[in-house]
C-alpha cells in the first residue's frame, strides 16, 4: 500500500498487477511501501516514446475514507480515456524515472514508468517572451497549482466567495487556452466542475 497525492489531498492505493520490462535494468518500483507518489502536473502528450521500465495497475483501498474515494474518483474522471482530448498525470520518481498515470478499465488507474534520456519532459509548449499587456501570462509554475485550488473551490460551492474565485480562475484559464492553444488545464477544470455538477460554461459569463 502506498499513497497517491494531488497537493495535500491523498488516497491510499495498491498495486494489483505489474508488467516489467526485461530490456531495462532499472528498478521497476522506485519507491518504498508507504511512500507518497505526488502528481506534479497534467499533460495531453505524455512522454511514452521513452523506454518503458514497468506498468502497474493500481486500485483504491476499499476501506478509504469518503474524501479519499472522492479524490480517486476525481482522478478517474479527469483522466477518462474516452474523453475527446485525453489527459495523463505526471509523477516524478526516484532513480530518474517518470510515472505516467492514466485511467484504465474497471475503476482502476494505470501507472507506466518510463526512463527519460537526454530530452526533458515538456509539460507546456514553449513561447516567445510575452508582452505584459497581452493577455494572461502562461507560466507552468502558476498553472500547475490550479487543479488543487479548483477542487477546493468546487467543494465550497455555491458560497459567494468560492463562486467568485472559481469564475475568476475559469476566465483566466479560458483566456490562456484561447490565446495560446493550451487547453489541457481547461479540460481539467471541466472534469472537476462536472463532478460537482457545476457547468464550466456558466463560469465564463460576466
């Protein structure tokens, strides 16, 4: 059993089955039982071209709390393989490996471990220096903190303060998407909001 984390929210998961590569000598499970695997970002194009070390099928502990089951369900819906634009969650592991977390079948998650070579993982496209007066800035540091904040605000909905903040974040994310073509974070917001029966399109209205 180990812990899967999104920000400070966590849920206990275990490995149901594993498939290890015989071509790579690296440690196929670069963590210890009880350790935390932290999601650092979401991407639409995971680095699957790198050599695969192992693949794991993860399941949620049935004895988890309601909050833990909600987080697990949120991840499953956000990483829905049937979505028009599929997303994956990225996890940085020891031994220089990277974990690609996706949703599998039968309410389970898949964790593919890859071994990056010389090329770094590009979680966001690169752009020329941006003019401060031209729309919102596209910063991976600021954008990666949004999913956790969106989840917190959805849990507080429809309190007025939470509603105002959620509308502001949604409008900023939508502006970034329309200006730069970076729609990954909007799809994450869409998935989180719909889980709480919130229409993300309504958040864009003035």
